[in-house]
């Protein structure tokens, strides 16, 4: 059964926000970010949006079946097992590709290295020395362990993306948004507070227990008074408190402050989607249209899948093997993101007009080709005809159909 990626992306589970469709866990934050203080709201939203985008892209890439072809025929080699089931003892296919996509978008490049045991890992770090004859990679680490050896360019899979580092860019954006959010939060908190003037006469200040009484009044009694919806403030002789602002006195500013904060958080999500080049609906999981989903697949997922396939064939197989029909290819037939029933009319038109053969259509739908001569033939419906036939009976001089001479017919009848 095909994996319905559209339904997976649009769905919400118990760990996801009912409002945004996104999810985040404490594992997305560094220890110092959690331990030093409460995670700031803008950092939380930035991590949330970035992690969600990574998970959805990785889901599309890892849903592909990586077929290994030998001399034109499908075979299940060790390469097939590695890319489809277990790249290494510590990760499944899904975990491996999530690691790869996260590293790629976080660092703008990712390195996949194979150990002597035949296991593949996404490198945590490495040193690259550039040469015209081919780069050299050393000091490679993966999963908090070092991978000894010197690796040539042909020994590793190196992926990169153009443009600015997305994660660094988003951190900068969220930092600027955070200043605005903090300002809006401060205004909101001020609108929720209670303010007033405490008058203390000379008699109260002259009392020997003045400091203790003042401390108890301000630190305890006032605190209880302003933090409860219904409270009584006991006052001592010589003290008089007059409220100047009370909670609920500025409803409009409270609502405006709340909306400002929400709009700024939405901005972080929108900026994240734009940085990845995906529709906002895909990131939030709300109101996803078929057009949005196909944009996500054709502009983000498919180019990444092709990038992975090209690098594997370039490094692991080489020109001679690929030319002889031995290579690896991504089969996207298992990803149900195009409903064949939705495109049935278009398919019929493409085939009946002779523009596409059956196998042309199957390839574009992510399906296997049919190894039969008729599947490569081009067909045309009988409704179509050569232009010459359609132009028969048309006057060449004025490009209009020839009309019968009715007067001539009448003369013939009279004779």
C-alpha cells in the first residue's frame, strides 16, 4: 500500500499543537538553553518551525524506495538493504535521512561516510582540504565517535545547498522578532497590573517597627492583593493606598498586545516557510491544498531526492557502470501524492494527442515502465485528422467555404 504523504503531513497527532499542527520537544534545545532560564518564546517558535520543516522534508525523502539496477534489471543487493532499511546499526532509514536533511539545512552541507564495516553515517564534523584533483576529508566524527582514516572525494557523499545558512538566518530573524515580542509582552503585562500610591504619614514612620511593618505590607499583603481576583488589603494606621490603574482597565490595549504577540509568532513561522521555499500551510499543517502539496513535492522534496541519487551514482557507481545499466534510482511510486484518478482526464488527452506514450506517463507518475514495445508507441485518436483533410472544400482565395451558386441552379431548372 502506498504511503499517503499528503495525509501524513496534513494530520495532527497527540504530540502536535492543535493550533499549528507543529510539534517540538526538549530534545530540540541545548542543555544550556533549558537550564539557564525558561526558553524564550521566540526561540521556542523558531526551533519548533525549523524542526517541523525538517521532519516533513525528511519524511518525503525517506519514503522513496531506492531501487538498485544491475544491467537493466532490478536486484536487491547490499546497497538496496543499506539505503532502504539499515544504513548503520544505530539508525533506521527514516532516522538516517532525518539526520541528513537536518545537517544539510543547519550547516548548508552534509557528509555521508562509509566505515570499514560497510556502515554509513552522517558526519557530525570533518575537515576538508580542497585540491583540483579531488578534495581530501579528515578528522571525521559521527555519533560522538571518530572515524579514522583519510577519505578522498570519491570515498564520501558530499551534499550542499546554495544560499545562506537557513538555520543561522532564522536565528537572526527570531532574535529581532524576539525584541519586538518582549516589548509587546512588557506592554501586555503592564496593562494587566495594578498601580497605586501608598501614603505614609509621620506617625507611622516614627514607629519602632516601621521597617518590619512596611516590608510585610509591600512584600506579602500587596502581593496577595494584586495577584488575586477577589482580595482585601488590610491597612495599618498611618498608611493610605490609592489605586491609579487596575486590572481590566485597558481592555483594548490588552487585546492589541495579545494580537501583536500572536502576529509576531506567526511571522516567525512564515519566515521559516519562506526560507525553506515551502508553502506556509505545509509547515503549519492547516488548510493544505493539493496545489500546496504538489509545490512542496516538486520544488523541495524531488530536487533533494534527485540530488541524493546523482551523488550516489556519481561516487558509488561511476560513469561506466551507469552507462551499462547498473545504477541506483529513486522510485516514488510508493508515495501517494498524485491521485491517478484526479489526473485521468489529462493523461487521456496526453496519450490520445500523441504527445506522450504510455511509459512517458508512467515515469511522471512515479510508476515502473512496461517493458513491451506497445508501451513505447505513440497513439492518436481517430478524432484527429491532417490539416489538409479539414481544409477540403475551402476557397483558397478568400479562405472561406465555397458556397453553391443558387442562381445557376435555378437557371438549370428553368431550362
